[in-house]
C-alpha cells in the first residue's frame, strides 16, 4: 500500500511498488546527481559548486511538485510508467 492506495501487478523498471514517495524522491535525486556528474566540466571546486547548486534546485523542484496538489494514486503512476518503458523497449527492438 502506498499513500493509502493498494498496489499490485508486475514490477516496473526495478522500482518496488511498495516504495514510499520519499524513497522514490531519493532515487530521483541520486539518479540526477549521477547524470549531472557526467555533464559538468571545469575545475573540481567550480564543478562541485555547480553540482551542489543544481542538486539544490532539483530538490526545490521536487518539493514544489509535492506541494502542487493532491498525489496521484501509485497504481496509476506505475501503470503509466510500465506502459511507457515497455513501449520504449519494443521500439528499441525494431
């Protein structure tokens, strides 16, 4: 159960349907940190400052999104993501 919504069905992209919103937010931030680390350039200190600023901006955006309205049921979100990534896998195989 996530946010009072019963979940079920197949797992999507290694994300456990039982993950809470905070866990998913942490996963998103960790993933973005990883991607941003490969995109930054320049001196180590300047890169670290840009990286920290980007991460803080992303955290603010996540929090802004969380406060922007009522949450969608987890089942709806995971079903949409499962359809999206299943289609992407099919398209890649063509």
